[in-house]
């Protein structure tokens, strides 16, 4: 079946940076219209100018929006649907993490994370999927994380949000079976983006170099999986192997291993006063 990206209207959240910006760059030559959503308008305008030179037939809508605000999402959708009529592909990519032991984390940041990583993703999907089902075509790319399939200390709420996304995607694939609407859950390991800067690594995770891939590669493998109608993709060879091995190992083993790591992290965090 042809990919709904080709000749379609595609809305990408978190298009101002990292994986979302690369997805926009790779989708631009194929789509009819691109809706770029994030808070940093100037970054989105830069991307629009880049596309104006390369893809003269592409319509680009820059839509600044804080997705933690549901009323702002309503306004965004009203504007976009008023302008384009339909959205064929929704890329729920915007998200952030917080690298801190749970009891030391700031509630305000956790609250915003839950509202962005879970509420905005689910709300946008709920608003846009019915018309896709009616048209018997379209699709959703939900950018989750390898943490949607695993866990580690120092990341509890972020990991909880990504487990939600994975569970949601798996069940949604079943809900939408036979409708012509596809869903792909993207589960990357470390990707070179602004993610760690935003997560503020208070507990200092080890260097992810062996597993780390570029945002360009992550976007490329994610889009290829969506085109192929795959329900889940783990971009990057090392992460694919690691996630396979992790799935073969009982969770109890990791709870005990990571429990020891958690004790060390807490001790170091206390020593550094964070
Ligand atoms: N990088 C990694 O190692 C990694 C690994 C696994 C999964 N992921 C997932 O990949 C996705 C993209 O992250 P990234 O690595 O590309 O990080 P990034 O470079 O920090 O990009 C995050 C994007 O989300 C947008 N965003 C953040 N808060 C927002 C808000 N309240 N409203 C609207 N947009 C908002 C940001 O735009 P503005 O700041 O302009 O609003 C930015 O465009 C996330 O869901 C993340 O959880 C990343």
C-alpha cells in the first residue's frame, strides 16, 4: 500500500530540533504540505526558508504552540484544519525527559513532561484519527523511546511516559486493524540531539557513545518503518541487538541490577548536592 506521506499533509510536533527537524527534512520532498509545530518560532521559520528554496511545491505552515496547553492544541488544530482540510500523517515527536532521582525531581517539570509526552500525544491522535478512519487512509508516527521497552534508575517518570506510548501504540494498532490507518511506534536509544541538555543530567549517566546514532539516521529508519507499515522500530543496529537481548532477560534481573545502580546514583547525587 502507498505511504500516506507521499502527496499527503503531514503534521510534525517538535520540528524545531533533533529527530523532529530531521523527520521534517526527509518528509519535505515527498509531502504536499508540512505543518511544523514547536514553541521556538524562529527555528521553524528557518526550516520553512530552507524548504522554500529546495521544495518549491511544498506548502509549509509554521505553527508555534506549547503542546502542554490543551486549549492551545485546539486553536492549532482549528487553524491547521481550516487551512489544509485534512491531516494525513501525524508525527507525535515532541517530548522531553528529566534525569533525576524521583524524590529529588521538581514536580513542575514532571507535570509538564506528562502533559507533553502523554496528554498532547494522545489528544492529537484522538482529534485526528477519526477523519483518517473515515477516509480509510493515513497514519501516526509516535516517537517513544527504547525506555518504552526497558527501565533504568534516574528516569522514572520519563520511562513511565514512554511505557504509556508503547502500550498505547500496540493497542491502537489493534483498534485500527482493517481501517487502512497505520501506526508506527519509534523506540530509539541515545540520539545526538538537544535531549540531554533539556533533561539536565543531574545524575550523570555514562557516555552513550557506542549506542548513539544521529538524528538523521533515526529519522530515516523511522520513516522507512512507517512506509513499510511496521508497528515498531528500534533505530540503530546496536540498540536493536540490545533491546532483543533485554527482551530475553527477566525483568527481575534488571530490577536487582539497576537497584544497585540506583543506590550509587543516590549517593553521588547527595555528595554533589543535587
Ligand atoms: N535524543 C534521544 O536520545 C532520544 C532517545 C529516545 C527517545 N527520544 C524522543 O525523541 C523525541 C524528540 O526528542 P529529541 O531527542 O529530538 O530532543 P530535542 O532536540 O530536545 O527536541 C525536542 C522537541 O520537542 C519540542 N518541545 C519540547 N517541549 C515542547 C512543548 N511544550 N510544546 C511543543 N513542543 C515542545 C522542542 O521544541 P521547542 O523547544 O521549540 O518547543 C523540540 O523541537 C522525544 O519524544 C524524545 O523523548 C529521544
